[in-house]
C-alpha cells in the first residue's frame, strides 16, 4: 500500500456517499493523515443487508485519526447540499477536496427502465454531481489544494456501452462531462478529474447473498482509495484527466496488485466503459473461468428451448416460492452460469410472490453470482 505522508493533514474533504464502500474507503485513507471529512450521505439507519451509516462512518474516521462531520445529504436536494457545505465551512473553515462518489445504478435496457429509475440516476449522478460541485467551488477556489474528483468513467462513445443500459450510461457520462467542462472552466484554480476502476470493486452490496460469489473476481476498495490519494497529492495543474486506478498506481511504482485482490491469482472481472478490445477480453476471461463485463450476454437470451439440471432446479425453486420467503429476503439475484447448461438466469425474491426465469430480471439485480452450472445445481440441491 502507499505510505501515508501526511499530505492531507488538516485538509477538509467533502465526500458524497461516504457512509460505506468506495466513499468511506477514500475517507479512511485521508483520515490516517489527520484530515477532516464531511460525510455527505443519506443513510442514517443501517440497511439490513448493507451495513453502515453516516454515524458509524464518522466513528471509523475518528478512530483512524481524522475528524468527522456526518451530514444528512440526499444529493437530489439542493438545500441539503448547501446546508452541509455551510456546516463544513463553519466547523472546519473551508473545503479543500470534493469527492463526487454518490451514484445510482440500474443496468436495464430502455423499455425495462421505469421513469422513476431514469429520474433517480439522472438526479443523483449527473445533477447531484453538478450541484454539489457548484456549492463547493467558491470554497475550493480559496484552497491551496483544490481538487474535485468524480467517480466516473472515461467518455467512450462505443455503442456497446449504451446498448444494454442507455439511461445509466447517460447519467454516468454526465458526471464525466462535468469533469470535461469544469476542468476547463476553473483551470489554474481547481483540479477537476475523474477516477474509474480497471476491474470490478467489491463493496457491501455483493455480500448480501453470502458465500463465495462474484467477490473472488473483484479487487478491494483500497485500490480506489490509494488511487484517489495519489491524485490529491498532485497540483492544481493536474486537471481534466480520466484516470484508471491501476494506471496511476503503476506510475507511483506499485507493481504487486495482488495485495488489492479479494482472491489473489483469480481472474478479475473488467469494469464497464473500458474497451481494451472487448471481444478479445471476453474470450480471454471466459477461457479462464471469469465472467467478463464485456460479454454481450446481457442481451435477451437465445430462443432455443432450455432443458437440463439448471432448468429443473429453477422449476423446483419456483414451486417452493412463497410470500413469506419474498418478504424475508427482499432481493433480486442474477446468476451468470458457465458451462454447457449455463446462461443468464434470475431469482426474484422481492416482487409479487417471487419469480424465476432465464435472462435478465425486470428490476435491477441486488446480487450477481458467477459460477458454473454444476456448482449452481449442487448449491441448491444442498438446501
């Protein structure tokens, strides 16, 4: 891991969505230097499957050596943003770094994305990033450090990244376009950059089902925190960049990336929006037993009739569904199964008595599991 140099000692970071996951990891990294962290998030009560609130995050930040200010902020609400900024300035005297981390996701195609989901993604990702930046910029201008960092991808107009989740891509690219515009608008005053992971990052959402799932194909949140820290160490003139976590850490001299892997040596799942010859990457990852984010298997399944152990297992599961099970679980599972009898299947334990089927679920999956068809059948046979 990168050594702590104290670069951020006494600096104030305003981080949206910092109650858990990547936002909290960046906060804790800064806290080790003795930084002040404004936790701008809306979670005040722990989710049963997603632990962490603005208050528990504040305790961890304080324990790590920083100072914390938990603020209830839904980035869709401009007044809540402005109130939090005012509290931050009142308590810490200013704002040095803004991290726009809060984001909403729904990997659904055009006809299957409800309007409320479209509005949520546009309002949290694009509009929320814009308004939070707008509120912080007057104070960032006064800082010697002055960084805005958006957790958003490089702008890539390959239709592949629009095809299956157009609304999400537009909303996420809106964050990246804020980087493009604001970096130029505030050149010389504020560094404005974007950071995106090369591989999937393991966060609490992936723990909801438990067991060994997709996390073995992911890296820890630490890699994003270390990459962000590297960016914050740079001058205001380092601006307008779309940075990939692994690339900037290589520039820092990091060579062993196994320290960031959940399961060192296991094939990693490439993240969205990064081409690197998608077809070739897909073939390589599939041959190594990993499911690639580039796989265009997020299309409608082929119309050939299905039969075999997997279909029979889902038939048995469907017969056992009940309202009680659905009420107790409240999650949608997506299974990417490899092997002869594999494919994409879903188990909906959230809506209307539950449902199973092949292809993508109507609602966004809460948990994605990648495994062989044989292991899937064994898992459910053991129940």
